């Protein structure tokens, strides 16, 4: 159940098939309680592993694997972080893709943060 203390940040990984890091700004402090991704097209060749870090520390339970087998635009994956998920006002969340797949596809990531 969402409360008035929850807010949402949506960010974009431009190409999940190329190993890279993308940073998203955090406007208010809180804890990441859920991460949701939406794939914008089919990938192939292997799975894409997506991880998240705050201040260089991996978000525990925050990893997402975007499966290549049967992938298609609109595929959704989720993670429920369990620790190391506290964000500070005016901080950043780093989104990291390992580039394990092929096919240059966008991945949108939505963070649900509870103040």
C-alpha cells in the first residue's frame, strides 16, 4: 500500500546491452522500498544484470536480472531492497548494467522511496 510518504523517481538506462553506469538525483531522503523496471524492446545473447548503488555501496536485494529469453517490449521486473537502501536528500542512486545482453534497448527504472 502506498502512503503520502512515498514518492517516485523514474530514470532511464539508455542501453542495457552496453556496460555502463547512470546516476539519478534524489530530491528527498528516505528508503528505497521497491525498484521496478520496464524494458523497451527484446534483447538477446544473454541476460542483462542491473544493480544499484548508493555512495558506492550495493543496495542489498536490489539486483534485477532482465532475461533475454522471451524478452519483449513492456517486460517488467521488480526488486524489494532489504538493506543499504537509505538515500539522502540531494544524493544519487547509481544504476549499473553489466552489458551481458545484445541489442541496444532502453530500460526505464522506477524507484519507490518512502520518507
